[in-house]
C-alpha cells in the first residue's frame, strides 16, 4: 500500500502541475514550449481518467480493508487525504493566489 512518502511525493508532483492556476497573464515565457508541454503531460497523467479510476479503486480497497480490520485507520486516512490533495491541488493553489492578491 501507499506510504506517507508516496502520498507526499504525489502531492508534490501535483503542485508542480498547476495548469492554468499559475498562468502569467495569458503569455508564457519565450522558450518554455517543451517544458510547458511536459508539465501539461504530467498534469494530464495525474488528473486524467486513468488516474481518477485508479484513485477510486484505491479508496474503495483501502476503505474495505479498514472496515475489515486489515489496515490501520491512520494509514487509510492518509491514503484518502492524499487523493483529496492530489485532485484538489489546482483549487488549493487558486485559493492561495486569491488570498495573496487580496492581502497584497
């Protein structure tokens, strides 16, 4: 099963792929095409249909294992919380940026 390091690593990767949340006025710096394409690929991989299906299956399996007493609740909640962070990363970043604009 996923450990804390795996969940933290996936969350870090999700923060590296914010998509339009970190757009700089609609224009990208010159020469960033290949880098932007790679980041968009990572974002598509982490948030696409396959990743969503895998996350749903993982949460179902972890939930079943917690209910049958085969998994520690702490580890199960960590996996589920990691999925929320992974799929909510763009919303989290947008909220932080919004708060920074209001404060600044």
